[in-house]
């Protein structure tokens, strides 16, 4: 179906109050789709052509109302990552890309890191229902998959059962037994 442009009167310039009202509506529509960080809201409003004063006023109002909170964004990303069996490194990367404050990113990644091993093992159990077996190719594939999902190297090794802890005292004894 073809649409024709309606004859519209030229838009009159917006007053600062009207601009803030429209910007607030734009920000609320963005928030209705899911939690957004301060920088995501600022980027949305910048793309729409709002000036810095309007963006600052809208951000302050949304924060005052409790709608704009980086901790909410971090919590939503962490919960989504748990459902998708993703690691703490992926969570930190995602939050960093979304412009969440560094302290919130670090706190969320640290909290998520506590469950990394369980999520990695659950992912492996789902991905390899019959177990990994002794095949080197399967282990390499599993290693790549876990790293791609954002699990740290030590968690990948533990999930695959490659726990190599060398105590300095044991290494000296092994070295002394030669010869």
C-alpha cells in the first residue's frame, strides 16, 4: 500500500519545556523495551537530535524516578547470561559496551564469577549429552566453545577436568628425584 505525505504546516520551534517533554517520552519508550544504561539513553536522545541540556535534564528526571539505574541493567544482563550459560567475562564485556559504570561492571562480574564453574559444566552437559570422552578434537571444540561464551581460562580447565595445580614444594621434589 502506498502512503502519501500529508500536507503539514511547517513545525514551529520547540520550547525547552516541550523538548524535554518529548525527550522524556522518547526515553520512556526506550526503557519500556528493557532496562537501559545512562549512556544508552543519552545516545538515543543524541541520535534524535536533542541538545545536551535536554539530555541531562531527562537523565536526571529518570534517575529521580528510579527508571535509570546501571545496577538494574547489570542485573538484567547477568540474569540473561545465566540463562544462556555465559561466563563472567562475557557479562563484563557486554556491560562495558552498554556504557555501565566500571564499578558496577566489576561488582557484577565478580558476583557472576562465583557461578561460572556450574554454568560451564551445565553448558557442557547440554552440548555434549554423552560426555566429552577422550577425543582430543572434542576437548578442543569444548574449550573453544567455553572461551567464546566468556568463561575464564581457569574455569574452562576445571570444567573440562584439567585441574593442574603445581605446588612449588612438589616441583622441587620431582626435580630432585631425577638422576
